[in-house]
């Protein structure tokens, strides 16, 4: 006969199965362990919130440090690689600095003047246009007038891009009015209304001399403070980066050694996934942006689009935020191609082809080989994270937004989703039974 289980007397509580065979003091302490872990988690979350609030209030001091930490994080794999080749980390960092200074000097000597020339030329072409001497005072360029500034050197007068677009829209409106007299478009009234609103807004900005004086004073103060912060960045960021790069692996070792042994494998796995997701954005995305900018500049130059270098830089900078390049990159380039080509849609099509080709190369070649199949964050998540970080914390939030988004995604996948999946499976099993 099998032994019958011993009955529990009324009012007594049976020993939990998990505590069977343990000492009474340990068995009695087991129910308190989850509560103690919850308290520890709450304390850590509160401490993290205090640190973030403290960093936000002192963001002017911590922004250079965060930027240096980001640079050190991106360069650390290369420095570690040379360290494995028995080359000192200090020597490697100094060589990197020499290369970066040489590249900066080359950019200042060759690239920056060209970019500045294209930027000023684009502004003149967009808002000013060619200038001429109006001999007959007709307010229009006539046969007897002489060009004083020919921006595109075609020996013909070209109005600004805005004026050219307005004239093109006016011609289309007149053709529409002739074909549809009952559905006329009052283009002149629309144009006058837009000009009137622009003048009213401008008058509000400079309504009184006092407002103008305050604005000028603020601009001067902002300029001086901006210059001070620029100098502080140029001095502090290299210094911070040097020391962070020297001790990056030691910092990782210290963090790893202070992780509780009972949870160390799980925590290291989560941290490794966060590192892969963040590095795929920072290192991989930076390389892709540089390549896209170079390909766009080269392609636009080959198809004959003006300001190709400027648009290439715009593509490289805006490519970090998905879909933005279509608005700030292709649209202005298409307008420039359309106006310079005199309404030639073939040039606009060539510009569109360049941008589509660059996007196709990114999707088919660059992203699979540089980032792999898992890029870490969805494009919509990147956009929302950057905008929210910029709105709430400014530059401080922009720097922290992507790492925090990567960490939140991994933590949700590792800690939240398993419980939700288990709860869903339990509910499905209950429904079936």
C-alpha cells in the first residue's frame, strides 16, 4: 500500500512544494524574495531617473562628454583590433588623431571653400537671380541691358528660382483659364495674398525699433555664447575622447565584474544585444550615410545638376533620418534641374534616377553587407526617437534617444514579451479546454 499524504490540520498552512526539504528559516524567507527583488528594481529605476534629471539640468556640461563617449564607442573596435596586434592603445589613438587632423585640414583647404561657394551660389540663385543694368528703366531685362552677374555663366538673364517657378505657375494658370473660362484661377490674387501675408509677418517681427534692438542684442549674446560653446567642444571633446578610448575596455570589465553572479549570464546577453543594436545604428548608419552622400554627389554631377556637392552633403546628413532625404534632398535638386533646364523634364528625370539608384544601392547592397538583416530599430522608431529626444532634451536628448530606444526595445523583447506570450498561450489553452 502506498503511504497516504499527511493531512493538514484545520487552520494550518501546508509547506510550499518549492520549500520542501529546506531549512525552516530559508523556506519561510522564500515568499519575501520576489518582493525584495521588486524593491531593488524600483530603487534602481528611481536612481536612473535621478541621474537622467541631474544630467539634463547640467546638459551644457555633459553634452561634450556624451559626444566624446559616442565617438569613443564607435572607434573602440578599431583601437581594440590594433591592441591585439601588440600596438599600444595610446599610440593608436594618437595616430587616429593625426589622421583626423590631416583630414580636417584637407577639408578646410579643399572641400569647405567649394561647399561654401555652392551654398552662397544656391542662395543667390534661389532668392536673387542674375543682376543687370537697366538702361531703359523698364524693370525687365531687355535687349539693350547688360548683365552684371551671370550666376550660371550662360550669357543670358535668369531670374531667381522662386521668380521662375512663379512665372511657370502663372503661365500654367493662364493656359488653364483659357481652356476653362468657368473655372478660372486668380493667380495674381493668390500671389498678392501670399506677398501680403509675408509682408505682414515681417512687419510683426520688426514692429518697433525696441524689438529690433532686443533681437540684435540677443543675436550678439547668442553668437558669443555659441562661439564659447564651440571652442569648449573643440577642446573638451578630443580630451574626453582620448581618456575614454584608453579606458573603454576597462570600463566594460568593471561593469561586468559588478553584475550579480546569479543574473550575470542573462544580463550580459541583454547588454550584448543592446550593443549590437546600437552599434548597427551608429557605426553602420554613419558609413552608409557617407557612401550615400558620395554616390549622390557623383551621380548629380554626371547628369549635370548644379550644386551637386551641396546636395550630396545634404543627402549624407539627412540620410540618418529615414524618408527625410526625399524632402530636403531630391525635391530641391529636382527644382534646380527643372529651372536650370528651362522646364526640361529629362534633366528632372535624371535627377530622380540618381536618387532612386542611391536608395536601391542602399537597400540591396549597403544595408545587407554593412548592417546585416537586423538593423536594430525600425525607421519609424528612429524618427520618433530623434524628434521626441530633440523636443524634450535638445541636443542632450538627440544623443541619448537612439541608445535609449535600442535599450528599451531589447528590454521589452527579453523581459516583457515572454510574459505576454505566456499569458496569451495560457488564455488560448483555457479557451480550447
